[in-house]
């Protein structure tokens, strides 16, 4: 089981790699302005154990969050499924910046943060899955 922290972009890239293709429902993410925390629960594909084809329930949270903005996410549809593609950070006014959670279908969550503070932790045992996430790659000739 993994437990990781990120305080810089290199650390966040590691978390992003482990969270790639995690699936979650809209109702499993939320923002607490009082705690300045954004958190989500997801079923991540365990790329570190890819030959076994398993998923793990994983928590991901960001601290020192000042605001949350969403695009193309049906926030009132709590059972809507999202597939996480990447997590990135852009420094705007050091150490403050924006965390971008990019989902398939053009959905995004943008976190305005005082600084980058992220933690990811697996929450329980893995379970097997027959489905391995795949992504279609555009043919360079079609560009």
C-alpha cells in the first residue's frame, strides 16, 4: 500500500503517475473552506502492480486550498463517474499557485492554493480487475 506526500512538482508528478486512470464519482470529492482542504476518494489502478491488474481505494487531499473551480463536471450529479488523467501544479506567485486535476472528457478541477501540499494514501486491500486502462493515441499523420 502506498502513502505519498508532495511539496513540489517532482513529488506531485509521482502522485499523478500513481493516480492516472483512477475512477471516482462526483460525490466522492469535496472542499472544506474552513479547513482549507480539498479531498477525494478514488479507485486507482495500481500501476505499480500492473501485471496483477488490481485497483485500490485511495484518498487524495490538498491542504491550504483557497478556492476550487470546476469545468465540465456535473456537481449536482453525485453518481457521475470521472476518470482522472493527471494532476499538475503551476506556480503563480511563489509559493502560491494552481493545482489542476484533469479528467477525461475535458473535465477539470482547479485548486487555488497558498502552496503545494498534497497527500495520497491507499486505504485498504486491493481487488482484482479484468480491465486495464487504455488510451487512444492520435496518429501524428492525422494532425
